[in-house]
């Protein structure tokens, strides 16, 4: 009989305070402006046990649980003074005690996760999308790591399909909020409209929010992604949503944060497939980095070499005149443009070298390597600076890079997911990269790597790698590394 427990593999740790507030309120003093710029460079960090080290929540959405294929689970690996500690971990699924529901075949539990301090107790909590069901489950942070589990009430409006969720502080009150999608008008197929619902923190342990507000998006199609960050330096996060309908992409929408939550009239920008936010020029305004959609046709993405566009932040939001385009033909960027590489398939922004500028990790999971390994994958690390994001000092990593464990093989898709976060508390973000199709003892069991951030950039010294077998988790076809919490 299987044990049902949310207990961790324990270790001792010194408790150190860690600030996880996404943004600081703007103030006229130079010191406050510098603090705002520093906050804009660093992404919110998941610290479930509040020991001062960032933790990783790694998705394994195709893992078999209780005999249910593709039921899915999340592996939480805790940070430490020496970085990611695979001996201190939790494996969480709907078979885990305290987690609502039961494992269900093809539910893909944990495909998307959001890490924020939702109840305001100083411990980061983990919101988990429950696969193919219109539900969000929250696990609560504590000194012992994640505990319990609460399914958030759906409230007014009907959630439908799988919810794409995001976390941020949209009203600037210092409490983390959650946003997802609901139906705001039920009618015929042509009349039915969807909206974005913000549930304002703090939440209580019953999952009840302090309040909520819904914005009618006037769109029948659903968002394909949601990303939050402060793009105008006012201490309130904006929400960036990407959209597509059938084979065509649609404009990227930027919803301005305000004291009442999200504004009702978004700014329209270039169609995008993936997005990230970070202050790459250290001016106190978050910058929006997107992967563009070729000819606005989603069906062209698998054949695309991949192009990034940077919209630099201003006091009024993303600039449409100060922008920059970067691809693998940009000076200093490793590699060359090749059809199907998909440069920018995954993106993450944080400060890797501790210089106060946000840097951007770029996943290229369909990169073919010179030895003939098709779709082996790679990650390029771009660095921010006074002139913004550029190819200066850029680095590239594959499984064939010296010091990186493993061997690059066709179809691994190294870089399918990336996450920058400071797992050892030294002030420099580390790179977590996932390869969901990595073969272990079983095909497509998946794996993840963590490379250290240093003043000189990323290094393979002290690199950590792990698959399901290392964690004692279900392995066959699990696709560990398909995603990281945002």
C-alpha cells in the first residue's frame, strides 16, 4: 500500500530572510529609484520554506501516478548554500495526502505552476493548474516546505478548459494576486465572451481571496500565455497576454495594473508566442521580451528560426519606438539562424551576474548540433547592460558542453523550459534548463540541469543535474523538465 504524505526529505538550514515582493513602489529619491531598478532586474523567487534559497518546482506532466498514464506530478527541489539539493525534495501529485482530487489519466497535473506568497505569511506558496480541469490547487509554504492543499473556489463566472494562470501584484498593495480566465457572457458560440479574472491577495487557507475583479477581453479565443511584471515602474504589475485562434496568432495585449486591478483597455503589441519581463537596461522599468510569430501564422512556428523583440519599458509602459530585435545572426549571439531551431521557444529573465541588469535565458530546444543530433537543443544566455539586451558576452550551453552532465542526443529538446533563479543565495541567478524528452532508464523520462550564476556569467562549476530516478519519482515517459514555476 502506497504512503500518502507531503513530507519532504529533510535537511537542516539556517533561516535567512528573502524578499519576494515582485516590485517596489516608485519614489522620487535616488535610493528608491535604485531599489526599484534592482527589484525590476530580479524575478520573484520561490522560497517555500523561507530559508533564503530559491527552490525549483519542476513539472513532469506526463508522469504515471497510481497506474494512471499522464496523470502528472510536480517535483519540488529545494535550494541550499551549495545550490539545488536533490536530497531535499518533494514529489507532489493528486495521490499525495492533502492534495484535492485523485489521479486521472491524461490530466497532466502540474503542467503550469505559479509560485507566490498568496497568504502573506512570508512563505512562498505554489498554485498548480489541474490539467484538463477548470481548477487551481494551492499548496501552502511553511518552515517544512509545501504542506496541505486547497482547491480555489471558482466563484462568479465559469472557468472552462484548462486555466492558464499567472501571479503578480496588479493593484500594488504588496499582496500577491492570481489571474486566470473565465466566461463572462454565456450565449451562443458567436456571443460567448471570455474575460480575465484577478483574485486579489491575501488568500486565506480556505482559498478565499480578499476580492476579485473581471475584465471582459471581448475575445472568443483563449489566451495562450500570461506573464506579469511592472513595465512602467509604478509598483503595480502589468499583465501581458498572448492570443491565437486556429492557425493565426493575434496581437499581444498589455493590461495596465492599477489600484482597482487590471485596466479595461489594453495596449496592443506585436503577435508573440512566448514572453518574459525584466529590466535589461537598469532604468527602473521592466522591459518586455517576446518571441515573435512569423507572418502571424502559428502553424509556421515549428519551421521558424526564432526571433526576439525587446520593447523597452517607460513611465507609460512598453515603448513602441525604442525596441530591439535579436536572433542567432545578431553579433555576439552563438549559432546561426536555421529553419526550425525556434530560438526563444522558452524565455526567463533575472540577474545572472549580479550587476543589477536583468539577463535573459533563451531556450532553443529544436537546435540541431554539428554532430548530427537533430533537435538535441541548447540554451543561449543573453546579458543586459546600459544599452539594453545584446549579444555581448552571450553564452551557449548544450549537453555536449564541457562540464554539463550527459550527452546530447537527437530529440532530447534541451532548453524546452528555462528558469533563472538564485538557488544558493549568492545574489546571482542560476540557470535551470529542462529536457523533457531526455531518455533515462525509460524513454522520455526527462531531466533538468542547474548551472551556477557568477560575476563572470554562467559556469558549469558545481552544476547539478537530475532525472526522475534521482528523485525517486515515477520515471517512464514522465517528461520531467517540461516546465518550471513562474
